[in-house]
C-alpha cells in the first residue's frame, strides 16, 4: 500500500484546483452554487466539458478524502437532526492534539445541551492537514 504524506503545498494545489473548477462551473451554470453543489462539482475531472444536467448527467469526479469526509459528516448529522438534536459544536479545535479527546456540545432543539468527550483517530500529520484547510473552508 502506498503511503501519501500531505504537505501544505500539496493541499494548497488541491484547493487551487477546486477553486478553478468552481469558477468554470459557476460561469457555465450562470447561477450561485449551493453547499452541495460546491462539495460535488469542485471535484469534476473536466469542468469545461462535463455535462451538467440535473437528474441526467453522469458526473466524473476525482475521489479524495474530502468526499468521504463530506459524506460521513452528513450521515453522522442525519440521526441528530431526526431526533431533534439540531446542532453539534466542537470546542477549541485550535487545541486539537493526537491522542487527546475533543469536547462536543450537543444543543437540542428544546434548549437543553449535553457535553460529550469524543475520541478521534487523527495523527499529528492529519491534524496538520486539517489545519491547512482540509475541511473545505478554503473552497467555500
């Protein structure tokens, strides 16, 4: 199995490519893009030529870790939304460290809240990648 060590330059290039794709897609569609549009269309393999007809086009996208991150995040939020737990806040992400839990506040629709300690599996290298912008904050 090949190991991939993300560097700040590598991550910066990925985000530059994503921004470029979104500029092309916005020009072609002549409309503002939703968050879902951005998360998916920034990964088109050929944004200049790709057919973009909703419900008909078969999209060719570059798979990456961010796609999985987006999908898992949405799947994780669905049960909370369905049960009335409408908001999750992760506290002090700036202090995120490998091997240390992170504090999450679950804010319920009725105004109550729970504080939960979450374990994570991020290594120091993954945390550096996250801080470099891996959560789509440079694209959106």
